[in-house]
């Protein structure tokens, strides 16, 4: 419930087993990629199942400023008519990684100067490798973080570009999405540490292939795209499986079952990895008639987990919250790069979970959590750090611990504006 402070939200505590069904909105990753590809296509497209959220609203507004016509044609459908124009004012990125990384590459196709701004916290999110890549294509940029202004030439250079994408796979995806529209295409190499969230690059390549663009990757860390059209294609967006994870995890913590309908038969969304993690921790998973159901006896029967989330790092806050109520040591590895997400997620999780009594410590690339069960934890203020995934973690712990108050539940509007009501509907006693 919302308190008199308006932004402070008391996470509901439950003492009954769940029996819920949650219709999860569309994937943010797929929605924003589909919008960009439709804006760069050779004709109009209709996108169905698009996510309505702050991130997606921002990328839609930015594409409109760049000359694309995006009009709603149904509750979750839009018609996109491509167009190119130089924006009259700055493009607002908010705190969205996809916006601050995808749209500068689109803007590089429009000769002249485009300004990008964002939330105060956005200046700490890494974008320099992408701006370096644009520099190699002939774009001049006046800063290496938000806010910045970029000036695109009449004709981009290339095709050879080398970047370090170890901080975010979005740098690679951003360049690949628009590469076919570059006059010479792109010959892109990554030179640096391991690239995180590789399934998101696979998602980008698949969506390009569906629109007639072939990404040649004949060796690791190397992608080639030839110049040519991006064909218009109607598309249906899958449910967001990373957002689904917090609802499925509720069954792990509280006990009972949660069902998510229209679960895809196959997917390149890394959030799908949560099913395997939940099974390892003791859940029973059933797939029936397109729905995914997770059942669990509750936190007292959960097993600790040792998991590498390098390819699915967005799951870290949810997995950390569940591990906090297990009995035994858990470890999350391979996620050093999430220090550059909406907040420094490793530091934020360490601080907020320890504040509630969790024995947790950072490692070089993740977290170690010594679970002692939910009954060893206590309530308190849980700061979300303007991060929707942090809010999900706090809500999960609140299922088993009295008196957890989140300071900013509104931050969940980034990818799921209806989250507080969806959560209330899930946990209410049948």
C-alpha cells in the first residue's frame, strides 16, 4: 500500500500460499529493438504486444523527434512509418540504456547536430565506447557521457569499427541495428573483456534476419553487415521474461504456485534462464498449453545456489533476494558490469540487503550471500536507488519479512508501470 509519503510503499507480507496467474507485459528489449528497426525500415510496420513503460515511451518520443511517425492502433499495438529529420530539441534518454545507446546511432544517419540529455543518474551509465565507435564513423561528440551533443557528417565513414563492449552488449546491438543503413555497412570488432548479456546480441541478429539483414559472424567478437535495406515487417512482442521472473520468484519465497501465460516455446530472452535457477533452488516447473507454472513449498525448503549470471545479469536482484531467505551460502558470479546499470547494483544490493539483516558481501564479479532464512531478517526502509530491479528485490523480501518499506515504488514504471497493482493482485488471498 502507498503511505502518506506517497512514494513510500509498504511491501505486502503474506502468510498464505500463492495461487496466482500473471499476464506479463511485452519485452522491453524486443519492443525497443522492434521500434528502432521499424523506424529504419523501407516501409510501414505494425508492432503488436508492445510494452508501455517509461523506457519505451522515451524511445518512441526520440524516434518521433528523429522523423518517425509512431501511432497507436490498439491497446498494445502501434503503426510505425519511417522518416528521418534532425530534431528541433534535445532527446531525453531518462535512465534508459537502450535509449542512450540505440538512438545516437539512429541520429548519426541524420546530418547535423543532435543533443541527448537524461536523468541526473544517467551521467554515470557507460556510453563512451559507443560514442568512440561513432567517432570512428566520422561523428563528432562533445562529451563521453550524458548529456552530450553529436554532429553527424553528410556521409558516414567506415566500415571498420573497433570498440570495447565489456561494459554492455548494447553497444554492439546499437551499431548492428542501424548498420545496414550505413553507406558502407559495418565491420565491427570487440576488443576487450568478455561481452555480457550475449543473448541480447543474438536477439538483435535474429530480429535483423527477420527483416532481411544478414549479420555475418564467422569468428568470436566480429560482426559484419553489408549495406542494404531493412525490410518492413509486422511483429508480435513476447512477454518480458525478466519481468516475469519476479512474479515466479514470489512462489519461491511465499510458497504455492504462479503461472505466466503465453510463455514462448523458444526464446533468446536471457530472462528465461530464471526457470533453470528456480529448479536448482527446489521449485517444480510445469509447462502446459503455452503457460509456465512454478510451484514451491516456500522459503524454508529452498536450496542455495551458485550461478553465473553473466548472460542474464538483469536477474541478479531477484536471485539475490531469493538467496537471502535460503539456508546456506549462495554465490552470484559474472556480473561485475552491473555496477554500471541504473545504479551500482552490487553496492546497492549489498547495502540494502545487509540493512535488513542479510549476510552479504561483494566480490570482484558478484555477490556472496549466507542465507539463514527469512525469520532471521527484519523490516526497515529499502532504498530502490531509482532502479526498478531493486524495487523487485525489496518486494520479494517483503513477502516473508514484516515491515519492509520501499522508498520509490514509482521507479518500476521504467519497465512495468502497473507493478504495484499487479503485485497486490498476485499476493491477495484467494
